[in-house]
C-alpha cells in the first residue's frame, strides 16, 4: 500500500508530466534552448537509477541536496537501459553505484571529511541517506553540458514550484544547494533576497533559516575553490544533522 509521501510524489509526477514551460525556448539568435520533459513518459522517469532520480527510496531523508540540472537525456537513457537488463532492486543499486561521476566522488569526500572534523564517522554510504534533486527538472537535448544550450535562470524559475512541492513532501532538516541556480530557486520559493553571485551569498548568507529548515549554499564540488573553503560550508551540516538522522 502506498504511504502518504509516495502518493504525494506520484501526484507531483502527474503534474510534471503535463508541464510544457521549457518545451520551446529559444534565444534571440534563434538557438534552440528548449528542454525535454522526462515525466511525460512516466514509466521511463521512474526507471532511471541515479542518485539524482532515486526519489521513491529517499522520501524520509533529513538532508536534501539540490543540483542545477540533470544534464543530457542521453545520460539518463544509459542508466535506464542498464536497469532494463535486469529489473531488480539489486541491479538498481548496482547501477547507482556505477554512476562514478567526478561530482559524486568529490561530494562524498567533502561530506565524509566535514563529518570527521566533528568526530562523527560516516562512510560513503551516506549518499544512500540523502534525497537528491535538481533546480531544473527537465533534461537537456544533445549530449553535453554546454552553457549556451539552456536558459538557466528562466528554466530554474519555471521549475521553482515543483521543487517546492518536493521539499514539502520530504520535509528535510537541512537543504544543501550546489551552485548558484538552486539557491536562486529557493529564494524565489521562500521570498528572500540573495546576492548576484554565489561567492557573495556564501560570504553574507552562509546559513539561511526558513521555517524549520536550514539552507546551506555550497559551491559546486568541482568548482575552482580551495578545499578548505569548501569544507567550511560542509561542516555547517553537522550542527543540525545527528547520527540518528542518517539511519
């Protein structure tokens, strides 16, 4: 039987499936910047094993991490095809483990090292206890992450309401944002002002309290920022998250 959170997530996906906000976006020079709504194929969107799409298994997470966007549809298709070779829980987990992106590796290391500085020992399995999503919920066309093939700010704000619904379903204690656009989305959702660069935000607003949640803006793990500076922000997590929150 579906529990309340699963029902709410199913309803959200139904709502997402009919969204066309980013379907026909173009720049002034006519360049195609439209996105692909993966939720129109409900079977497909629920069979993409990745930490960024493994929503149903993480609905009780106390930490939510919000990235910028999922990237190219071709990447999502690859994970989907791997899962279809053997549709089992074990293969689902194994495909997620295969997702050895640089972002995932560095993110894991920052979480572990920052926790260790609080004498709080965690392992790489910490990622299994976190709800991941993105500010932009459609996939890119093509097969790369070129900055000019997507309208980042416009698409981020188009998706803000859907991100808000995820937060309301999961009810995390701490939200971590990777890069500028996720924290911009949250500022739109919760009506607070942010500076025009991520560096200024982290300097002036290193922690933002919204209702019962703490928002912690982070640089993207692969950003050209000193490790020590990155870790200062990650260390803030463990003031609010205890061992019992990762069970």
